[in-house]
C-alpha cells in the first residue's frame, strides 16, 4: 500500500482505499460519526483524473472545502456491529395543574354548608403545626375537624389538590365514626371543588350522595339545580329547583326562596321558556328587594333586561338596564349605559341597529 493512499481498516478488513495522490495532503481533521471517531482530510473537489469518476459529487454548501462529508469513508452496514439501542431518558412527569373554572356571578355559584370555627383567626401555618403535633390514635372526631379546617384553608388559597385530599380524609374519618354530619360536609365540599374544576359529573355524584344522606336539606337540591343546568339537563334542573323553592317556603326561609326562584328563572331561560323565566325572576326580584340583597337584585335586573329585550319589550328592557346602571359601578355600569343609549336610539329610529352592543356574561 502506497504512502499516498489513505485507508481505514475495520474488523481486520480493508474496506476502502481512496487515492489522494493527485491532491495536496493536509493535516487530518477529527469529526464524529454515530459509532466512532474517524480522521479524514477536508473535502476537496475531485479532479477529472480521479480514480473514482463513478462516485457522485454531492456538495454540502457553496464553501465546499471547509466542510466534511460523512460519506468520505464508505463503510458497508454489515461491517459494523449494530448499535446498542439506547433508551431515551424518561422525561420527568409534569405536575398536572388544576384548572379552576372561575364563577362569573351569582347564577353559577354553588352553596357551601356554613361552619362555625372556634378560632376563625387561625392561619394555615397554625393548623399545619397542630396537625404535625399529632392526633391521638382513634380520635376520629378530632381528625375530621382538623381535615375540614385544613381543606377549607387550602381551598381558600386555591390549592385545590391539597384541599381535595383533606376533604376525602374528612369523609373517611366521619364514615368510620358514623358521623353523617361530617360526611355531608365532606360531600358538599367535594362537590364544590369538582364543580369549580369543571368536572360537573363528579360534582353531580357528590351532591346526589349528599341529597340521599340528607333528604330534607335545602343545599343539595339547590346545588343540583345549578349542576344539571351546566350539564344541559334543563328539566332535571327545573325539578330540583322547584323542590328547593318548596322546601324554603315550608320553613319560611325568604332568602332561600329568593335565590331558588332566581335560579329557577335562569333554568327556564336556558330551557328557552322565557315567559316562565320572567315570572320566576320577577318573583325573585321582589324577595331580593324585601330582604335588601343588593348584589342579587343587580343580577336579577340585568337578567330581566336581557330577557325583555329578546321578547321585544324594549321599554321594559331599557327600564331594567337604567335601574341596574344606577346601582352598579365600573364596567358593568358602562355596559348598562351603552345598552340604554342603544335602546333609546332604536326607539327614535336614529340608527338601524337590531341588537344591543352588549355582552351577556350569563
């Protein structure tokens, strides 16, 4: 083999000999392949007198002499052992972020069972310190109370996964202790968590279990009315809310009757029975004015304004928008003011406008 020849021997076999006799030899450069390290001179344009005229010249770039081609050494695939399959490193598992569904207003908010805490000023750190000190074995009642307090604190801080963990712990501790009140609290809280995460079917299951456990309570019927409406099961929603209205009337609970009538009207609106929607919303508005709940009164006036507009009662729609404008502030007041202007313009036939330029969040 002449000194001007350059070759690679692999597995004791001479694979290729490339003649560089007609080229000016330069210091070999190092480059990497998938299997090993080879030394090869930089690519030079072959002359016409090349010993390998049959080989295609495949340029990489315009500046060809400065780059290396992997096909400078022609190695058959059978000459090298197969590469060991390298398993790709596992990517770290992504922590699933809980997606919280923001409730824009009264018509989309579930009720929670109120709880009187002995120390309402306790912080989350205080409760965690108490839990770390330990609970005596078998003291299920104390464990249930601690789980409820921690769950509520975590939920108020939007730490929903941790809140869910403690609500489940509350349920199991109450079940082992035979405490139906604790189980009802746990089912109520879990229903709220699942609903706010957009998991309406799970929220439905929790509230149905709550209703079976406490068939005479107002809250599970009210919550199921909202959840069924979210699931587009409008007749079931109407049925549950009618039961909630009857229960509140029976015990003379005016506030409960007010909010149940409001939700019932909104379910009839979703069911596209606008006459019954107006009837129930008007009754709810009378109760809201009676008990002085301004926030609910505002929501009801906005809902009635939209319904009257879509039933072609522009004067009533303008009246409710104007009333809502006077008792609201910020963007909501601006929307009402714009709608009042549009309705008055329509009435005067100034503009050819068919619909108010409004955004109904509900």
